[in-house]
C-alpha cells in the first residue's frame, strides 16, 4: 500500500481522455460540375460513386449520397468532421462524433443548406470568416448564402443560435430576420487614414407607381420598368438576383429571390416591408392611400417575413396570405391571415402571437386580444372598405376601392380592380347605405372599443346610422338581399337576414359590444369563424 506523508492513501491517477479523432472534409466540384468530397486531403469520392456503390466509411466518418446530385449525408462514426467548401470563403462546419448532417450544396451559387435529424446528441457548429458563428441543434434547418463581395446571409428554422461579428447572440427562427455579416473592406482613405466597412448583405428594393400601370423598381444599381404583364430579372453587382413580374390577372407584383436578401420599400407604405431570401417567392398587392398591403407567400415549403417597422415581424406560412392595415402611424395596425398559418413576433420582448382569420390588432405598439380586434369572417376573398365618421357628418372611405369622402345628401360609385363596384348613398337624414354591386366586401367601422366588421356579399345592401364612437350604431338590411349580412365585433358574430335591423352599442358588455335591439331575423353565431359567407 502506498501512503502519503499525511497517512492518507494516494489517489489512483486517472488516465486522460483521448482526444476525439478529427478528419478534414473538403467539398468541391469536378470538371463535369459534379459534387466531389475530399477526405484528409487525400481520398476523393464523387456523389455519383456514392450513389452507385452505396455509403462509404472513410477515416471514421460515413459518406452517403442524398436524394439529389447536390445532397450529401455525413455521419461522424469514430471521428468528428471539419468541413470546408470551395467558393464559400472562410465558412467552416464541425459535425461531432455521433452526429449526422445532410448538406444540400450549390457551390456555383455559393449556397449551402444544412438539415439535422432529431436524434443528434450535439449541435453542428458553423464558423464564418468575420468572427460570427452558429450552432444548429437537432431537428433544425439552416442556409448559408455568400455574395460576391464576401457578405453573407445565414438563416435558420428550428433550434438555431448564432453570434454575430460583434459578439451579440440571437436565436434564428422562421419568424426572425437572418444573421448577416461580411469581411472588413478598405473602401476609402481620408487624410491618409484607411476607412473600413463591411459590405451589406441586405438590398433595398424601392417600388414606385401603381399596380395596373407602370411600376418602377430599383434594387442597387439596377432599375426595372414593369408594365402589366411584363417581367424582368435584376442581377446586382454583389451577385444577388431578383426576378420580377407585374401580374395583370391578379393585379400583383410577383417576385422570386434567386440569391441574396431583399427588403421591399413601396412608395407610400412606410411601415410595411416584405423581406425576401434566396429561394423565396411571393406576390404583393397594396393600396398606399388606404395603407393596406397583402403578401401572398407562393413558396411551397418556406415561410417568409414582413418587417412591420416597429420591432414587429410577421411570419407568413407557405401558401398563406397576410393582410395588413395601418390605422394611424406605424404603431397601430391589424394583421390577419387566410389560407394557412402566420405569426407575429415582437423582436423587443421576444413574444410570439398566432395570426388567423381574426384581425390581430396592435394599438400604440401593444397587442390587443381578439375580443377587442376585428373578426374577419371570410371564407372567401373579400375586398376591404374602412368607413370612418358619424351620421350627419362626412364619412371618410378607404380601402381596396380607393379613398374618398362622402357628404350627406350625396352618392358615390367606387370602382376597384376587375369588376368590383360599390354604390354608396348618403341621404339627408343621416342614413348611409352600401350596396355591393359587384364583388364581396368586408366593411370595417373603427370604434372606441375596437373595430366592427360587416360581411357584405355581392348583390346585397346594408344601411347604417348613428355614431360608432358615440355609443351605438343601427344596421338595416335591404328586403331584396340574397344572403345574410354578417356583423362581427369583440369576438362575437350575428347573421342579419333580409329586411332586418340590429342596433349595436359600443363600449359596454363583456367584450365591448352589445346587441341592444333587433327586429326581423338577427341570430347570434356561435363562432364567427365557423360561418361561411
């Protein structure tokens, strides 16, 4: 027995843990353009060989062909892999021993996607040339997009975390902007002192003009003039590529980002900025006078973002339409979604909110519950009209059919895109009637308790009198209406049949709205969203 000077038994020395073997992996292309993988700078295999012969184990890692000629599956068996790639600059990745990583590689476009399975015990880590770094945890997806000038965009879905070149940490998810960075470049000398800056990965796309006429679109040093039906591709000096088309059928500006990161700035829409990343495509429609904008995500499997100017971002799911209405300044707006899922993210608080058919209202920068918002009540597309005013005075009309003012004892005919048409009659007694001559409409009436919505179908008429902000408003439907008019407020809904009347008081009741008097056929709807109009 070995005994120390104190009489205690000496500790048995512990053998040091051997370091994990590390293997270098380089991704490139051969003369035919096919994907090649070089292991330890000596062994080179092609995707075609992996496809024909099956997975191969080299230096403690397993390589396998993915479902396409640009996809590689790598597993760390006994070694961890350090991966570099041609044309991606100082980008590098580490796949730990025991992890698997699926890479979709497009070196010609300087793009690389990473997908991790849910079984991975450790994150795959990434390093960028400017000091930025990231980790992609199990069950996540990321994309690295490098531009010609060295600027890059790194986006993620799932559990993806990054630290930028200034040392700031952020979570990267589909409802948050991507990480951007790039090398410090010397671009000027002032008084003999070198001035350095990083190239910007974000390109602002300014759009002026009106849909249905000539649109002028500028991105960087490239300008496109789009008439209805025309299309153009903008290729920027930094390698970013944006495809544009003014669609004459849908009355939209359609775009696809082939490479780069874009932020749309529509003239007159200062609080609404759709964002585009490589691989995303969407259709934009707006009315700058009414401050309303729609984003239709045409991507089959990727979400896209809309920057709403005051620390809010809206995530628009695949095949989803996000509808935005600004009521005052940038701090007060509503959003709703049809056709799929959408979320609102507050970048300051980190809170997320689901967005659906119910208009989600943000007032003075603070989200309100559905009870004080507007029920959209639309199972089919509707054009929006906002009526602001009270009986006996002027009503301001905004929305999809333009902006105008209707005075007592007057008539107005509003024409929109396609064959949409609304007739407004305002008699000397203070009763204002709205007839949906062609098209279906959602009429919004702002009140102190929130917005009141009216679903009006083609061929139907409704009249209103009273003061929405003064306590009550009375609705009367025409006897010749072909379908019920739907009223919705505070999460409640009512079907109002032909030749019927309903008086709604505002600012009282559990939800801020109360039906006080009715005549004819007025029936509550258990769930406004379940009603098909």
